[in-house]
């Protein structure tokens, strides 16, 4: 009897221990307290502890990442980014090929772009004006998988074939300056010219680390002999750093306008041809919503007026006033220069938006705009290409005239 009683006592104790320290799936519970808590309170404590531990791990990890990034960036300050050379072309079928019979440059170019990105439009306008053929790869602006091969994650990227390899050129202004240099003297190779535009790590005035391309507003002979001031350079910079910031707050001004803008992007970018339906719907809906929100931030950042249209008109009028002072059709005189082409490219990127129509109705920009359009569509710059032979002859003439001057003096 005593043995049976002992057995019962033992079984009860064992049940109690099991209840206290072993959970439903048989794992031992922690021994933090001997006082049995109600199940709900235990769950809450556990969730709290897990949350706190996760917070510490994630927060610590993020802080560690930030500190090591900052350290890495300090060590990259002033250092030149390595120039990339690809052994093979990324295996992508071009969305379309632009072929100009007037092209005698021999260049093999592929432009990775968004059809309505102002910086991409600048590059396309330059190529069209000079009648240089190129392939286009349309990039999905949300997923950007077409530029997955590149560590530079913006467009435009111009892939140039050099011998048997491929050199990607990043940044619209640098691409244009480099090609303009090539057009003036093709005895230099593209890869040689690229050396004049090194990408150097810097911290900007807000302490943010970024790569800055040196010399990007210089081209041709100015690369070796920079002059103190050039109006063309001034206006190209103004177009990139001032005028372009008028666009987003204007074309994404309201949610409705933002949707209309994205639908126009989809139309001219032929997104229904290049992307599956789900991807196009994703780009339009996510893009329109996100850009409407971002547009508001950009309005503040770039200090646009409450009526953002007025800021757009004001800057366009600044541009027109400068041309009027010159008394010429274009900023470049009787022919467009690189600042005309840049401004035209930037404006072309919003041609189908309400903001563009409003701009035409409230300023006199259409006269200049149509005049540049005529020149670009006629590839008027194509006659300016200096072949290696001509370049050699020019160099010889310059050398001889310099030595004549020396003799005379
Ligand atoms: N400075 C660069 C700016 C290029 C740029 O900001 N491109 C935008 C598109 S308009 C971009 O790719 N942004 C990154 C993104 O879309 O995720 C240039 O002139 O090419």
C-alpha cells in the first residue's frame, strides 16, 4: 500500500515538473522563475523578449553597417573609381535600333535608358543631332533588371564597343562631353578620352558620400586648356542643376497628373511592347503614386514656388532672356550648342505632359524649341564629324602656324 502511495506521489510530482518546465513540443522551458505564470502573461513576456532581442540585433547590425560604410567611404575619399571593361556584352536584345546612313563615326553604341528620363533624352538628342547610330535597351524603371550587370544603378548608361571589349560610360553630361571630344578629334580612342573623365569619391556639402565625375562639362581642346569661363558650360550646368529640378514637381503635381504622366511614359516608352502586362501595371501604379509623393519632397528641396508652374515659367524665361541678349536663334549662335541640346532634351522628356503644354501657353519658348527640333530631326550636326585623317591635317596645320608665329616673333 505504501509502495502504491509513493508511486502516486512520484507521478504527481513528475506531472507538475513537466507542466512547469517542458512546453507542448517537449522542449525545456527556461528556469527564470519558480512561480507559475498564467499562459497569456508568459506568451506576452516571451514576445516582448523576442522583440527586444530582435531590436538589439537589427539595430546593432544597422549601426555596425553604417559605421563600417562611413569608414569605407572615408578611405575612398579622393580615390578614383576603377574603370570597368566588360569582356562580353550583356545578353540583351535591343528594344530598337536607330540607324543613320549619315553616320561615319564607326562607333558601336548601346544606350540603356528610360525613354522619358530627361538625362537619357539629352543623350538621345545629342546622338540624333550628330546622326550617330545606336541601339536602345529600354530599362524597367522599377525592377531595373536590364542594368543588373552594372554597379552604377542609374540611367543613362552608354555601352561603347572598344576593340573586342565593352566600356560602359555613366552620366549623361560626361557621355556627351566625351562624344563631343571624339567628334572633334577621332584620332583619340574612346577609352583614351574616358581617362579625362575620372570618377572620384567625395563627400558633398551634406556629408553624403558620392562619386563625382571630374571635367564632365569640358570637351575637345578645352580638356587640355580649360578656359576661365564658357557660357556654353555655364548653361549646360544650369540645365542639369537648376532647370531639370523644375520637372518632377510639375509633372507629378497631383495624383491625377502623375497618373497621366505615367500613362504617357508608358505610351512613348512602348512599355506594352517591352514589358509584360503585370510589369507595366506595376510600373504605372507604383511609379505614379511614389513620384507624386517624391515630387512634393523635391519641390521643398529645390525651393520651388507654391505654384510650381510659376517656377517652371520663370526658369524657362531666364533661359530665353539669355538667348535674347545674344541676339541669336540659339544659345550657340546660328547653330545649337551643347547647352541648347541639353535644354531641348530635358524639355523633350515632358513633351506629352500637361506641364509642357502649359509652358508653351505661358512663355515664348516654342520658337526656340521648334528651331532646335528642326536641327535635331535633320541631324544637322552630322557634317561636323572630324575623321582621323582630317584631324591629322588640322593638327599639322595648327603645328605649322604655331611654328610660323614663333619664327615671326
Ligand atoms: N547625373 C546623372 C543622373 C542620372 C539619373 O539620375 N537618372 C535617373 C533617371 S531620370 C535614375 O536612373 N535614377 C535611379 C532610378 O531610377 O532608380 C546623369 O546625368 O546621367
